[in-house]
C-alpha cells in the first residue's frame, strides 16, 4: 500500500462540458439521456435531427469518457463511453468526466465512481443541495478523496471488474434474445392470427393485484436495514436499494403505478421478479390467474400501448381501476396452454440467467470495495 497515493479526484480528472455549437457538422444526432442508462447499463440511443432534438441534447463525449448523472446519484444513471458514434450527444443532465490518462486509468476511475461508498457520499451531498432536485456540481465530484494505486495496478483492478461485467452483459443479451423469441411467438398467435370470434374481456379478470401489501421505506429506514442477507427493494422502474428484509416471496410482475409508468412508445414499465423482495408504493404488484402464467401476462403487456389508462398531466399515474379496465381478449384455453408449454423453456433459461447474473453482481459488488481499498490485491 506504500505505493498508493492519496489525492483529490480533481487532480486526475476534469469535467469536459464541451457542447454543440453552430459549427457542429452533423444533421442528425444519436442522443443519450440520463433515463437511457439503468443500473449503469446503456439501454439504447434516440435519434434526432439537430433541429428537432431536445434542448438538453448538447454535451459532446469521446472514447473513455464517463457520463455521470448530476441529479439523484443514488439512481445510478452512470455510464462509460467506449468507441462512441461520431454524432453521439448526451444530456446536460450528465457531468462528462475526462480522465488524465498519464495519471489514472479511465475504467478504474469509473469503478471508483460506481462504488457504493462513493455513490452514498455524493447522494448525501446532492440531498443537501438547494436545487429543486437533489443534484451535484462538477466540483462536488472533483473534491472526492481517492486512494490511487500505481497505473498498472489500476488497470489490473479494472480488468478483473470488467471481466465480471462482460459476463453479466452477455447474460443480459441472452435474456433479451429469449424475450424477443417469446414475444415473436406471442405476437404471431395472439395478434397476427387473432380471431374475430374471440370475446372481449378486461385485464382485471385475469390478474390479482397485491398493492395493499406494499410498504414504502424512507432512505433513513433502509439505511438501518443493511446487516445480514440483503434483498432487492423495488421502485417504479428499477431496483432502488437492497435491504435485509422482504414482504414478497415468489414470482410477480411489477408495473409502474406513478412517476415513470410508460416508455416513449407508450408501453408499460415492467419488472419481472422472482424470490424474496420488498417493494415501495410506486409500482403495482401483479400475479396471473390460472390458466394464464405470469410469463403470458408479461408478453401481453410488453408491447401493449397503455396511453388510454394513464392519467395526470404533471405526474403520470395508472390507478387500479384503469388498470383493471384495460382490454384483454378471452383467448381459447387450448391456445393459452400451448403457449405456456412452448414458452416454458424460454422462461426457465431466462430465470437461470437471472440467478447467474445475481451471483456475478454480488461477487463484483463484494470485490469492488476490497479492490479499491487495497484489502484485496491483484497483479498484472
């Protein structure tokens, strides 16, 4: 550890807030907003003509920049930019961080900023801000203290963590492919080959809702629940935290109730849960009634436009009454059973991958603070 140096993060990074100007050469842009990154994974890009792009689409990025959301850091809308498209532009909601590469390895700095300890420090700073939303200034990030190992050890640490993230990404991609296969089968049988004689029904006839069991917890309450085995604490769109207790145990579908309730295409915000978990009061908790499976209901909702049941001009909301009124045809029993049988292999493999992802994420999250502190060491 004698070779490690204590310094301020600002000594080895700088905020690169270069923006589009009148000399920008591209007519179209690929845009990355803070909401396009979930749990540090880039979900996708939006394409716009420059003249029609959101006003926040201004920040320019380059290879190995770090984009770090300055609003509510606890939501972890952070990303590492590798080999970006020439016309990639990110939101002004990001601080764009450039590493001084003669002093530090960019991916090591990314993992430092990703660590729970760093996120918690920055979240406290953001909560104390006087802004309308808990937010950071670039100087808040630059003033962080960091223990900096030699450059080669930084690279070795980053490679260990990156190898785990690469495996996690591969499993996520496999699940995405499996979900698309199941969605293709569903669309063929129940949309493209739909029959006029199928009677109309409502969504409330085929699901149970367990919203009355939800218990929201404040951050202060969650911070007191960190000892022992931890379970996911879900919000409307993602896992918000991990705590040492649970109120649900089993397989459920979570559907955003207020706040983040729909995608740009008008589809519902969904999460598929298995095992033990806690949930706040911003997401509906759903369970399929027989003969339907949760996976059947998931596939029905995944590409279902829900604009007609969303209320609230400022704060979008889907109340239980509107959710139950959503149209749901009375499909033939034999077709339901056939889909359940054929899609079972997809569902089982997806769940196997999810379990493997959780194991790898736990391993990474256990290693991360040990490697950053020098408690665990790696050599090139």
